[in-house]
């Protein structure tokens, strides 16, 4: 029993053991030395010599280090101390192997960097919330009719929505146009969004300055405007007193009532990547648009009411659509199959890119898996090189878990350094993808390396370190101790390590097959897409947009005369082959459809009237755009306002409404009272894929610009896209075109000057970006898979040199030895390719919606992948087997 006087000493010692590691170690050494000295003295007293007494004392005490380890465990510091030792030992070990360390860090850093850069884009595009208040409550209205799954809203339908939105928190509709901003600075062409008063509340956004326009301002078509944040900063230098000032659009004064936040963007603008500059009241007069249910040019959205679910919202909208069908049977016949539904705004904005982004991220992660598999094979080789070292450590009493932990520590340390390298690779990868500038991917420009991305980088590095470290760590077996020591480092290796190598070969082939099949399918898909005939010739064509203002050109005749004058003067410029104009650019601006009634035909009960997308065009447009006239003729200068109404239809229109007939000379009446009303088909042109190259072309019709009058106010089409076909570089005509228009009207801006080729290329830039990045990943994966499979197969064959030597010494023929060695390895290769192809077919079907004109089981792609990866494995195994078989058996056995 200890005296109370010893209590402070015991407390002090415990505090020292807890908080003073060095003092605790000194105390432990002193205590061990004290026990040994006492035991040694006791044995000397019994007559033993000093040397024998010391030996017997140590034998009786046992292992000093084992005692220390138990003491450390007792005070709870062993784990931290062991970890620090493992890290220091791992750092020294890696310094001794600079080549291995560099290869591992570079390989893994590349895989981590690719994955982190793609995660940054997935995070920016898909994971970040949309820039709307409670965005999950915002739904986009979808109207299905005449085979269109996502049609727009007509004016009369818009008025009915405003009256029938009981239970919803807000409803709004909008469309797009343009405006010319004039004033002290140069005229500026603005992208304008025309909104109903409910759009801002439906999106849950308020101006940062001022207010939005009111219902009264919208219905009275008041001259008020809300500026975008960028226009406010760039044009007006962020003036804090901008609200209340007047701006001039054309020659009309508009009062600025508000400025939107920098993050605000109309949903369609987010998809197009070109935000609107200014927001104006929709200003539809019910008297002008009464009964017009055929002019679909607006988009609609709603905000769900309190407690309303998306399914309940869909049910209410469907009920509203059924009421319209009953109330207006002539406008919604049974054959039209009219229905109203909705979709979450996130699905509308991100649905088309979600699979693209996840596909790219998946490809990057597959490359990371390949990198980890390659590193695992390197680490297995390292274990083979150090197996005598590990065996000796195990023989001297080291626990297998401690040796395994040491290998894992080295793996994790290399992975941590690779994570740092991966961050820099991710920065470069982010810049590369942003440089590709793919459109129609919302919020891509906001992507970058964030704190989350850095955390993901180190998380991936930790997981990768465990992934490539666990296989070599598990290959360290105490059961191999005596065998490894007896073999003395000879060429054989354990069955465990052989099985691990075979598993790595199969795994690399599976992952490599997935990456290569994906890249091959998307490359073939892009080739098929770009080979589609768009219906026009885009080479050597310059396009530009003008909008003739009503303030200076009040009459329709003035608009037509000005557009014709621009075309005439442009056609006279040096190097110009043809010049013309059209309402909307193909592959850039969507078209609206217009119904018509064919003379002499009766629409059967329950069927809808014929419809076609429509354009206005000038006489020179067909030559400028390179349209192919199949029958009849294109418009002539004589097709003016005084001539009989003319129309040119597309192939799809002729086949749909005049199947097996010659439509030339057929007459029909344009719906809604659109001028020139009754028209005669004078020509048929090859289909133009206006919306995109993927979908089949819709029925289209072209009406002379000089004859067309709007069904609302009888005005001409003021917005026109100029087409100029040139003999040389079309961009060389950009300056002369601006100068020409400035000479005709100094206040009229020329906007959107670009080549038709760039418009066509931009329309396929998303699949091009997908193909480019997948090809980069596939090239990376091919290199990694080739190195890994070639190296592992060759190394596995090479490890059997002793077996080959024995068999050769016993009289086996070289060809027999080589074939048997290859057969054993190629069975694993075949299994890996088979599993990889099966997995690739499953994944290809999952992303088949992203493919165009290519089946998920395209034989050309599958055969190419099998031939490539199988050839690499066969080459590696053949070279290694021939090398092993050509070694002199006597030399090989003597070396062993």
C-alpha cells in the first residue's frame, strides 16, 4: 500500500505520461533498466557470472520492444506514434524509388484531375440551385398538339390561362424580339424579352433596383422597361439613379422602372446562353387577338400554390385543356390531340444535358479507375521486389497487419501528392472545356475549381490510394514467409499475387472497353450527324440581323422597300454572288407554325386543319442560302404586293398534304387572316432542317416578304436576317455591310454578324464537345489500358521463366511452351473483353438518346475495340513468352 505522500508523485507521473511523450519514454526506459538491474543482481548473488546473469535477466524479462509497445498501448499513444513512424518510413521508402513514385503520382494525378474538372462542371450545371426563388415550385407549361410534344401558347390561350389559374400562385407568359437602343452612344441592337406581368412573380425574382411593371402597364402597353444587370452596368455605368430615367428604343421613349439582379435570366435565354438585355411588357390587346388560337409564339410558366404538388398541378392544367377542347371544338378537333401538362423547370433546362454531363463524369471516373489499376500493378511489382524485406520483417516478429499498414501508408502518401497534382490538372482541364465553349449547356460559364472540388480531389485521392494499395497489401501473406526465404528472391511468385494480376488484367480490359466503346459510338454518332444535309449550303455565307423600326418606317411598304434596297446594294458589293433576307435564321431561331385551308378540300370531322412552319423570304434568298428548288420556281421580284399571292412549300409539306399528287398550282388560304390570304403554290424546295440536325424536318412554307402582312396589325415583317453569299471570305464583307446600312440609315444597328458555317457548327457543338472530351478520355484510357495490360500480361509470363526453363530442359518445344503460356493469359483477356462488351452494351443503351444514326451495338465500334485491346494483350504476351522461351535453360536455372 502506498503512502499518501506518494500520491502527488503518482499524479505527476501520470500527467507526464499523458502530456510528455519524451519524458514518458525516459521513465519507461528507466523502469525497464531498473527491473533488469535488479534481476541481474539477484542472479549474480546466486553465483552466476556477470555476463550470464545479464543474459538470463534479459531472457526472463522478454522482448524490450514488446514491453514498450504494451506500455504505449496502455497509455493510448501507440497508434499516433506508429502512424508517424509509418509516414516517415514511407517517405524515406518513396525517396529511394523516385521513378516509381513519379509514375504513380503522374498517372493518378491525371485521373484525379480529369474527374475533378468534370465534377466542377457537373456541380455548376446540375447540382447548384437554379437562380429562381424556390425553383422546385416553378413549372413550365407544355402544350401538345398535332404531334408536337412541347408546343407554345397562342394569345387567346394566354388570356384563358390568366383567367383560369385558380390555385396557382402565379402565371406568366413571354416571347422574344429585338429593339434598337439609341442615344448618346452608338446605336445598339438589344435582345428583348416581352413579358406578362406575372413572369417575375412566377420565377420568384424581384428587381434589385426599382420595381417590375404592373398589370395595368402591361394591358395598356405602357412605355416602361426593366433593364438587365449587364445592360445597366455596360451601357449606363451602373448609375444608381437610372430608375426614372428615359431611354430611347427606336424613336420611342421608355421609362426605366427597374434593374434585374445579375443572376437573373429567362429560362430560354439560359438554354441559348445569350441573356436578354431588356424586359418589356407583353402588351397584347385582347381585341386584336380575340379568337386567335393558332399563332403559337409564347412560352408559359406557373408557380405552384401552397401545398400543391406537381401531379396536382398537371391534373389542373389537363382539366383546363379539356375545357378548351369542349368549348372550342373547331380549334381543338379530336385529330389534333390537344393536351396541357407541365414539367419542372429543372427538367426543362437540364434534361437535355443531364445525361451528357453524367456521361462525361463517368468517363473521367473510368479513366481514374484505369489509372488506379495501373498503379496497383506497379505496387504489386514493388511488393515482389521487396518480398524478401517483408519476409525478414515478419520473421523477426513484425505483425502482418503492421507490414500491410506500411504498404497502405505508402500508397496513401503517394495518392495525397497525386491529389495535389490533380488539382492543378483540374484547373487546366476546366480552362480547356471552357475554351470549347459548347452552347445550350446552362451555367457552364460559372464552372470552376471550388472548395468542394478541392475536397473531392482529396477524397478521390484517398479512395484511389486505398484502391491501388489494397491489392498489393493483401498479397503480403505470412504463409509465404518460409517459401520466400527459401527461394531467396527467385522468379516464382505466390498464387495470391498471380490471381491479383489476372484480376487487374480483366478489370483494366473491362474499364478500357467501356471507355473505348463510348468514345467510338459518340464519334460515329457525330460523323453521322455532320453528314446530314441541312437543306442549305453554309459555306461562304455571311448573315446579319436588322430590324426596321416603325418610328421611321411606319408603313409596310416602307419596310419592304428598305429591305429590298439593302439586298440590292449588298448584291452590288465586290465579291458578292447573291443577297437575300429571311425572317428567322436556320439552326438558330425557332419557327412558329401557321394553319391553312386548302381550297376544294373539306376537313373531315375530328381532324385538325393543315399546319406548317412559316417564313417570309425575299427573291434572292434561295440563291444566297443555296436552297435546292425541286419543282416550279422560287420567288421573283414580280411577286410583290400587287401580284397574286405566292407560296413555296417544302418536300415534307408536299408529301404530308399532297401525297402522290403534284401540288404546283394548288391554292390555300392562310389562317388567321394573314396576308396575302389566298396563295398559290409556285415551287417546292428541299427540306431545311431548321430546328436542329437531329430531328426530321417539319413541314415548312415560304411567303414573299413583300406580300406578307401580319394578321394582327397588317404590318410587314420588320425583323430580317440578311444572307450574303460571297466568292471569298464572307467575314471580309462584315465591314462593308455595316457601312452600307449606316449610309442608308445611321440610326439602324446591324447585329449578329456571323457566318452561316459558324451557325451550323454551333448547332452541333454540344455533341462535338461530348465527342471531343470522350475521345480525349478514350485516348487517355487506351494509353493507360495498353500500358497496364501489356505490362501485366508480359510480367505474368515473365515470372514463369523458371517453369519455362524446366520444361525446355525436359525437351518441350519452343512453340508449345509459347502457345501454352499465351493460352493461359489470353483466357483472362477474353473473359475481360467479354465482360467489358456486355457492360458496354448495357451502358450504351442507357445513353442511346444521345446517339444519332448509330445503334448501341454498332458492330464496327465493337469489333474495333476488341481488336485494339485484344491485340495489345496478345502482343504483350507473345513478346514476353518468346523472350522466356528463347532463354537458355541452363542459364535460367543457374540464375535461379
